[in-house]
C-alpha cells in the first residue's frame, strides 16, 4: 500500500494483481497451496480491505483503461469483499477518471439488474 504513493503505478498494480491471484487460488481449495487454518479460505488471511482497495484503485486507475478498470474492480469485489462492495464502488468512483467512472457505473448497473 505504501508503494502505491511513490512507486511506478504499473509495477505496484502488478504486485496487487499477484496478491489477489494468490487469494483466489486459496479460495479454490486445491491441494497445491498449503494453508494452515481451521477453515480454508482467503478470509483467514486477514486482509485490511478498507485500506488495501483504495491504494489499488489509485494504481489501477493510472494504468488501466475504462473497461478494464471497471471489470477488475467488479471481479475483485465480488470474489473478496462482497459485504463492502457498495462502499468500495463509491471509493473507486472518486478515484477514477471520468471515463473509468462511466464504465464503472455502467458495470454496476448491469450487475445489479
């Protein structure tokens, strides 16, 4: 998160994507990841989504086109932060460029109907 303020946005965005990919892999529950917990799931990792997501939105906004921005945010929120989705969509809209904001709004409308 700290690197999102001072490092190359593309590099930081790639790091976030790797972490999100690992979390999704944990949720698949296959035998190729050893995970010590009573119940396997990425929620056991304890990600502070309230702080992680805005940092990611910032670097994603700087590196992604409108449709990619909207698609990636929708996917990550659906997989990892469903209960805070509405709040985080609002944060993502504030950070987005006007074109990204429009794409995000269209994607939100399509997914809620």
